[in-house]
């Protein structure tokens, strides 16, 4: 490594402690100022050399700041024959560090077309989350070389600034914080520190399997890149930081512009649930770049997973050019976008595919307001407001008694016919359920869920 590369310098015990203090003390103080409970530090402790060095530093931190609670969590995946040996190693080392340790056993089932790496990572973080209260700080031992791997994988996947921003040193995580104190430290520095302090660590045999993308980069590609460009991990981290900075500006601008495009629960012209709609009127006048940014922002606002670039372009194209009465329906993963009355809605189809026999109880309140009847339906944690049009001062659909209990069943097909109330004064024949949904201005998804 070249002399002008900051990552070539040796890391001392004092520097390691300082990295931890600079990362977590301000967050701990912020939590205290917000009146929350005293934040604790939770270290994702695999027992590998990276987390071993961070555990060593956390031990020094806990000794200097005894008022701040610290906890090591080791996740037993059950994927290696050595997993039980690793558990014992972590328990022994935690005792040497005088830090409490918790062993979490998880089950990792690889589904079709799913990455075992991703499944194991998801299982780990779900285990960590069980120990995180609002304001707590989750520490991981990701370092500068991990950042380079993440950036290269983002390039391989064709990701934009958000993906190329890679990992942040400090970022919000659920109601807690995710902190990576070693993100500017190289793997060489970490391994050298471990040797100097005579730390023992485990060696996961799967790290030598280059069929995994990260291992392929770590074992074959990055060493060659460093041989040609010794400072590449440092300069790549700089690029990632610039991308993250630009993404932050984009996110702020999207959050500022997005509300004017949302159909929120305050609107009274539709049946609305927790999921907002996205107005399409005038949307075609925006540039294609802003169309993509705003609609991605809408999907994230609704908690939906993001489609691929090609899928997003297909969604936007169909939503914009479709006629008002067109039945636009585009699916990716477990999500679907539909268009209704000039508004786009994203739906979680996994919630719509419940068996027909599934039932829920709901409290229904009938509210009469002039010539409009509004049904307020509390279904579990969801609330629906339905505006029912009237004819001759009477609602077109039969209503339950005020404060009565009704049963809601999933999966009503649109071909089911219903005979509205007061047929003698308005219509004499039943109509298909999907037509009645349209008359009541009920958007897609809600109509599919209930009958």
C-alpha cells in the first residue's frame, strides 16, 4: 500500500476507542435529550476478525463509559458444522471482554431463486431487531473493503445513486440507529490490529467459496484491483459518499414534491385505506426523470418494494397513456399497480390472496351527512371510509345497523351479482359487483379485498 494512502497507517487501541466514541456518543446524547430511555449499544458479533476487533474496542469503551449498556449478539445460523464451536468461542471471548452476550438461533430456508446469503442476512437482522429499543445503536464491523465490495455489486446490478451510495457510517434503522465505526478502516489494518493484540477469531469456511458474489470479489477481483491501484478502496469510498450525498438531495426534493401528487385520507371522493393513491392528472407533463423519481417515492411511501428499471418504465408508460376507463394492472413480486378514476394505486397482492374462507369482524358505523352516507369500517388496524351515493334520499346499497357487527370475507369476484336496496324506486335488476364498486367510487384493491 502506498504511503499516501490513509488506510495504510496502523490502527492503535486509542484510535479504535476514539472511532467508537465519535460514532456513538452523539447519538447516545441525542436519545437522552429526546427524553427516551438510555440507549444501549448492540454489537453484531460473528466472531470473525472484523467483529472481534470491534468487540475488543467495545470492551474498552464499556470500561470507560460504564453508564452505557453494551450487548454482544451472536447469531447461530445452523449452516455450518462448526456453528456450535463458534458459539462457544463467542461466549468465551465475551467473558474475556467482560461484556454480556446473547446467542440467537435462527432457521435459514433457501427458497426458489433466493440467495442463501440474503436469506441468512435477513435472518440475522431480524434477530438483532428483537433487542433494539427506540434510540438503541446497532454496531456492525463493516470496513472499507466491504464498502468497495458493496459498490462493485451495485455496479453489477445497474443501480443508481442510492445503490452506489453503498453503506453509510451512521444511518437510521427502524426506530434505532445503525453505526459502522470501521467503515474508513481497511481489512489490512484490522487484521494487523488483531495480530498485534493477539486476538483469536473464527474462520468461516464459507468465506472461501467463490460461488458467492462477495467472496468472488474479495478473493479474486479486489486483490488484483489493489495491486494495480493500491488506493482504490479509499477512492471508491469517496465516490460512494458523493453518491450518497446526491441521493440525500434527491430524497429531500422528492419528499417536498410528493405530497401534491398523493390522494390522502383527507380526500372525500373515494374509499381510502392506509395506502394512498397517486394522482395522474398532469403527471405526463413532467420530465421522464421526475416521473420515475416521484413514482418511486410514492412506492416507498406505501412501503412497497421497488420494481426494476424496465418494470418501472412499463408501469409509467401504461399509467400515462391509458384511457380513464382502461383496466391497467401491472405486477412485480408481491405488488401490483392499478389505475382507477385518474389515480394509481399500489396493492400488496399477498394480502389480497387470502382464502375465501378467511373472515374478520368489523365494527361499522353509519354516518348520515346530507345526501351522503359514509361507512366507517375499522378492520383490525385498518380503517376504511366509504362514501355511498344516494337516490331519493336513500342509499343505493344496503347498510348494516349502526354499531352492528358484520363479517367481511376475502376474494369476492367481480362477476358476483348483487341486488341493491330500494330497487323498486331505482332499478329492478341486479348488477355485477364490480359495477357496483365503480358506482360507489371504490378504488381497486379495496374492492378485491372485501365483499
